[in-house]
C-alpha cells in the first residue's frame, strides 16, 4: 500500500462516500459549540423540525461573551446575556451537554475540550470557530466551520468536504532559550504569509516539534489558521498519550488499551508524500513580536519596523503603509523601543497552565511598569485557574500588579467588557492583530506569554533570551 | 437559500488585500441570535465615523465619504471586487449574512480564505476566483468608469465585461449545482442516511473508543 501521511490516515477513516465530482461526505466524531455561532444553527433545526443526531458527541460552553469579573452580577450586557441564555435553552431542548456558567470546567472552548479529554487522536472535530485547528495537536483532524455547517453537523453528524491538499512544515533543531511554540508559529506565518497555507492541512514535523509539550503543540496548531491552513496536525507520541491518560472523557480500562494501540499508528508512514514541504531551522527563530495588522507582519524582538518605501509591490506597500498608520509606528523604530499601555495574557492560544507558569516566571518578585494602564491574566478555564492558584501563580501576578480574572475569551476579541481604548497599545498572547480586534482603534502586538509578561514589567518589549 | 443563476449588476471595489471578517462585520454585531439585519453594519468601521452598536439604527450616523460603499456611484452594487485573501480571520457566517443582507451576490477576488469561501455558497453568494492581474484590471476599469457593471453567468461559468469580453471561471460542480438550484445541503445529505448509519455501525466496531463519551457522562463525571 502507498505510504500515507497523517492527514490521509484520518481522512480515509472518515469518508462515508465520495461523489463523482470528488466531494466526500465526512463523518464527524466531536462537535464543539459556543454561544456566538450556534443560535442560528439551532434555530434552523427547529424550523425544519430536525433533531441533533448525536447529542452525546456534541459539547457546548459559553466563552466569547462571558464577563471575567464580578461574576456574581451575572452578565450585565443584555444582548450578550440573551446569547448565553439562548445557548442554555438550546442545549436543554436538544439534549446537548453544556459546561455552563458557574461550572469549574467552563472557559475558552479550545482550552476546555482537550482538558476534558473530549479530543482524542484520530477523531474528526469541528466547531463554529476558526481556532478549532488547535486540536490537531492530538493528531485529530480539527477544523472551523460556519454556522450553516454547524447546523449540518448537528442534524447529520457529517459534513460534505472537498479533500484539502497537504503541506508539511518541518522544524528541526533546538529552540533557543526564551523561544516558544508561539514564536515558532509566528515566525512560520511571517515566512509563508497569512494565505500561505490556504487549501492545505499542515502537518508539523521535525525534532523541534516533537520536543514541544502538548501545550506548545496546541499553541502551534491553534495558529495554523492564521497561515490560512484548514487545520494543523502533529503526530501521536508518548506525550500525547500521557496527556490523555485519566482525562474525564478519555477511554478507560480495556477501551483505553485498544485506543492506545490504534493511536500509535497515527503518524506519517515512512516515505509518505505531501503536496508541499517547507523546512525551517529552529535556531533561526527568535522571540517574535508582530508590529502590524496581520499576523504575518512579525519581527524578531531585536528587529526594526520595516519601511514601506523599500517595498516594490504597490499592493504590499499600501498594506504596510495602512498598517503603520493604524499602529501609529514609524519605520526604523526598534521593536524594543515601543512603549506599551496594556498587557493581556490568555486566550485559546496561550491560556493554559504552562503558559501561565512561563509568564509568572518572568514577573516573580517584580512589578508591572508604571506606564502600563492595565495588565490582565485570564486563565483558559476554571480548572486552569484552580491549578494556577494551587501553584501560587495568582499571588505572583497579583503582587506584581496584574489583575487575576475568571476564564473566557476576554480581550482576545473584546466581546465582553475587556476592551482596548482607541490608540491603546497592547502586548497580547492571543492570535489576531487585525484592526479593532481588541477594541476599536486598539493596537495589538502578538507575543508569547513570557514575552508579554516581561514587557509588562519593563513597560516595553524586551529580549528575554 | 435563494438560487443564483445569472446577474448583471453594478460593481463596488474594495481595493485592499486581506480584508478580514472582523472588518466585514465587527464583533459587536455577533451578539445577534438572528441571520438577517446585518446589512446596514456591513464594513461598519470603515463605513461610519462613529462606532456602531447592535440594535442602534444607522440612519443619520456620520459617514466616511471616502469609503466606496458610501459613494453614490456604487449604490445598489451587487458585485464586490476585492484583492487577495478576502474573508480571512474568524469563521463568522455573519460576514456573508451581512454581505447578502446588503445586497451582494457575487464577490470576485484573486483568492479567498477557505471558511469564508465555503460560507458564501451556503448563503447564495457566489465567490469567483480570477487571476490577480485580471482582478487588478477590473479594479482599474471599475474605478475609471462610473456605472461599471459586469454580467455573471454561473451556468456558463463566465464573467462578461461591458465590452463583451468573456472571463471564464471555475466552480466546484457540487457547489454550482446547489447554488443554481438553491438546494439545502442538509436535505441532500439526509438522502444518504442509510450509508451514514452503516458507516457509524462499522466504526463503532473498528474504533469503539471513539464512541465512549456518553458512557463517561453517565458515570457521573459530568
Ligand atoms: S480565545 Fe479568542 S481566538 Fe480563541 S476562541 Fe476565544 S475569541 Fe476565538
């Protein structure tokens, strides 16, 4: 048999039928649902008199709109509250399991699902959210879908799909001190561009990837979407299996043994081919700071803001000029000379326990700089928060002058009260630096948790190497 | 879903690359639990000088006159011309809902982000990929010619310029079929229910561990 890459193994195991024109009907094993992209899908089911085909494979959690402080007051924004209550009602009506407000497991959907063992290797996973790509860290084929597709999966547990192409991103070597998965993925996006992976599923391979923890791999796959990829994937190894052992929703006993045997096959066969292969050297990768309004506009921390005058392509020059104007930056400025107003540590990219540990290590015994108006730490879920508190990380943050909040998406997309003011400049561990992403007129610089924490202490970016 | 067949309409240019779904419909409008009513807030941050809020009428809001949608010459446009990687970012289907609600039925660009591209077809919008140089030329012609229209024929997979020049494009046959007939894909998929059930039974045997979630929930861990 022809050697298969990891994507092909998972894809082939899920194709129910393929039409003459090449569209395949794909079986979906897990469906994650949140409050923002689901109301219209449930409404569609109701209008058509349909039910949820496998409610037991569907898991819901409110995260985008939820407040991260003064929770006892409930959600005060009436429109956000209606959306969360609509999710409650839909889950009750259709028998979907929800980790609701007040549940210790509630939090950012892509942090909650792996933590609960909902995501297993070899599964297909979808969610009405582009960062579903996160779950590829477990060798699960996970991708974001739109609301019509959410409705389709609810009703049928399947999705018609055309087969994506495959792209292998090989990163060999050893990452330098202070360089994390976040830096690897930002660097990669900087190299290939935000449309570099369009139409492809990316498989991350190489020694630098196998060395990453599960948390690191989640960060990496999370941002595959920012390179335009449909999904990211990392092969199963001992770390994957160790992470899953004992998780609440993971298989147990004899089923566990059977599962592990199956999972061990979830890596590319020797000699497997890809539509494209790109290779990067880990040693080339410095801590990254994005300077513009697209994740591809990234620089090493010792870099300087680019000059649009040096760009010959007029469309690209136009984008650079627009980005500089929006970001309020001058060409030639050193990244480390950029003063900051706000620091945000959290999100599905970097809201896990390891992220908080790395950030805390930078601030222990220090103080947030005077020019920082707000420094927020938002743990990914209630369980992450609990764990961090057990380790005393909350004290480290609070003593340094950070606010320690309740879980949710928070300032990653600023749908709740955590919003940048116009012109505010933020070092953020999230994944998107688009215009207005963290609030109208807000300026976002994407960085790793350690870089964000160090910047909070210094008041500007610093080279943590 | 409204079928799409043939359309001759005014063209509106959005002359920038990487237009993300946050720009198409800013996040505050995602709090709605409905599919319609987003049109007045399409491109809200570029279109108005103040901040739009869900539930607040757009009548009388200060307009950014420099933005194409506000220029009288593009009023009533149903074809949007854009640059590379249109619709990148968040998966929100509110983006095509807002475009459709405004009246856009066709988007022409050199490339689209995957999820957005998919979402368009589910909502009766036809995204057309044309070569970058060609899009560039169409943009120039649109900017230079008030009242510039294009004709789009999905059956024939052809865009026709006012000079009668035909620009062929390709659409995946299944999507073309659904769009031409306004078909709901859920109904189509449910025609294959026996195959889905058969697959499910087989997979339960091959990979029982993939089906254990309910048992775990019943054991009281949830
Ligand atoms: S944390 Fe940010 S990117 Fe992740 S799901 Fe929430 S809003 Fe989306």
